[in-house]
C-alpha cells in the first residue's frame, strides 16, 4: 500500500514580508553606498599623500563596495530580482578580483623599492570609524538577505563585512608603521587585503550554483512511496536552511 502524495513547501516569508525585506535591503544598500563613497575619497586622498599602498587599496575596496551595492540595488529595482541575481553575483565577484589584482601589483612594487609609506592620522581615524560602522551595516543586511533568500544581498553583506576585516588590517599596518617606522608593514597589510578579496570573490562567483533559494525545500511526493516514507522526504527538506543552502554552503553565509 502506497502512502498519499505529499507536497513539501518552504515556510518562507509572505509576500508582504518579502516586500518589507526588499525595502530594507535597498535601505542598507543606500547607506553602504553613501558611506563608502565618502570612505573612498578620504582613503585614496590620504593614501596618495602618505604613499600608503594599504590605504589606497582600502579606498579602492570602498569603490568596489559601491559597485557591489549598486549591483544589488539594480537587482532589486527590477520586477523579478531573482532573475537578475546571477548577473549581480558575477559583478560582485569580478569586483573582488579586480581589487586583488591591483593591490597585489602595487604591494609588490612597494616591497621591491617603491616609496615608503608615511604616517597618516586621517588613515588611522578612518580605519577606526569603519571598524565600528561596517559590522552593523553588514549584520543588518545579511539578516534581511537570509530571510529573503537572496544570495546577492548576502554576498554584498559579506563584501561589507570584508571592509571590517580590512579596517582592522589597515589599522594595524598604519599603526605599526607610525609607531616603529616599519614601512614594509603597509604593503604586507595590503597583500592581506588582496588575499581576502580573492577568497570572497571565489565564493561570490560560486554562489549561483551553490544554493537554490527556497527551491531546495520543495519536494514532490512522487518520490514518497511505500519504500520511501514521508519522513524521509521531510528529512531531505530539512537539510537546507531558509535560504535553501545546504550544510557547508558559503554563498548564503552558512559556512561562516
């Protein structure tokens, strides 16, 4: 005797809730863009004056964060954000790789005899402020993105979180150089920035195939027969989270 057909559906957000989350994501994206434009101008200007590769790289990362946030804003401006998600993820990934390439080249040049980085009070203050502001923006956007099931929103929040890590690296590099006169600390800090950017770029690039938002929770009862109890189908669906990510999947942040 076969068991009745069962259709498992995700307990995702309602249409009204999805609209609220989408507006929330757009708000966080706008805040991220505004702050990073200011951050980029200040960092690149201060970095140029101080010949600091790390500070200039930090400023360029801010520009890339703007591009990343703009990609998400473009995605959610359409009637069907999910249809634009793959393109948004590709833009985010390429922006990471571009940053890593530039910073690596400039860091190697600095280590091989380029201009030595000077003390930068403005850079120290900027790194400290970003270390306080960016975690808040990242957490808020990631939370909304996960509930909404948007991989690009979560990927962009990881871009913002990356700025937190880079702020800490930059702060240490600038402080060591200022306190001890170790100019090599600046390009070394920049290389750390490049390495982290490559890692995040690879995760964003793989995001389109890593998960299938919400779809992973769908299971037809065609597979539910006398030899495959309904409980098995329920267990299979339980292997994915609300974002549709499998255990260990990084695109929705489940592995971090």
